[in-house]
C-alpha cells in the first residue's frame, strides 16, 4: 500500500518511524514549512535522514497542492498532527482518502486545545479519535476511538506524553490495518455535535483564588507544561507547575508556609503545595528557591 504521511513535530515523527520499522511503503512525507530562524521539524528531519521525498507547501488550498497529492499515486494519506487546513479535493486524492488523529473523544473537545480542556473541567476520562476529516473543524466519520483515565493529579504533560501520544501512534497503525482490511468506517457518525473549545491560552490560565480550590488545581494541571497557570506577586507574574492538592482552611491566595517541599498556598476550600514555578522572564525553578529570592513567606498574599 502506497502511503503519504502528513504531519509535524514529535508525533508525526513517531508515526513515520513506526511505519518504516514495519517496512511500509511511504511514498511521500508532507510537513509544514520551516520558519526562518526556527529549527527544522522533527518529522522533516527524519524524512531527510531516510531519503524520503519531503514536501512542505505553505498552503494546500492551491491547484498546485492538489496536483502534488495526486502525483503521489497514494492509496491512503495519514494525517498525524496537522495544523494547516487540507481541503476535500486534496484529502480525497488518495484511493482510500485521508484519516486523521485527534487527542479527544470526538465529538467532545473539538478544537486545538483538546487535551487541556478535559483536565481543566475536572473530567476523569478522555481519549483519542481516528476519523475521516471533512471540511468542518474536527468533523467527519469515526474510524476508531481509544479511551484513557485522567488521574486526579495528572497534568497536561502526563496525559499526553504518557497516554495519548503512545496510544495515538498505536492507533494510527491499527487504523492503517483496518483500511488494508477494507474496514473504512466504524460507523457513519458526523462529528459536528459535541463541544468545541478554542486555544487554552494564557488569559484562561490566570488563577482566580476566589474559585474553589479544585478548579484552581485543575487549571494548574491543565496548563502544565504550557502555557503555565499563573498568578502575581508584587505586580510580577509567577507561573505554577508541579503541584499537589491538600486539605486546610485559611485566606484564599495567602501563602501558608515555605519549606524544602515547596510553597503551600491557601485556596478556597483547600490548599495547593506548589513545587516548581517560573518567574516572568526566567526559567523554571523550585518554588522554595523563588520564594526565598522574592521575599515570600507565610502570610504573603498572591494575586495582587
């Protein structure tokens, strides 16, 4: 089977690596253009290393892009983490079309921050979907889905790198086997329903200490490692990362104590032990180290 791999970053590279390990016939690799002054994408690096035809059009909405996909004479296109929009004519150029990976249980959490939002909402379950995309945003018939739990203390990084990333690579290969076997659709459900959430940006990661401590803790987990949940001290931003929720009462937003374990901050209905922080303009560091340098101690009010 002639396969086109279209993707980028570490996930796209991992899918390509797995295909090559299996001896699959990858006839072309497509990747977003390399930006000036930026390192080359890991997928593009691997394609060059293996001597595979690499194509990096700035847009797939042109007649030239359609001709390019048609020239591959492919049986299927595998889209692994693609941010550029690919129109229907290009997706349908391979004999069996194009299937795509999305890290949520579609139709829930359509959109670009589909891992952050379930954590921020306090959900205990998420997963991934392999589907046949149409021109809607994360819409189209489902090929397969896989589920996983979200642990009470797991962060964005935990859920993606330990679960959805490796599960996703396996699911892409399983999907390819389904296509080879002629199982093109699991069911003909369109994915225009469900929920759509936009980017989980910095403004959404600002900590509101008046909210219940569970919501604050979920925000910290959902924003770790990016964009980083943050508050202020003396008018300066400070982002929180590795943290643990604890019991305890007091004034929300006030530092309870600082120790080698971290900085214990009172929330609304509980406390959060912050172990690692990132001051604005600096790197990540132990919370106790930052607190000592910033003059933060028991009784210090954050968020002002």
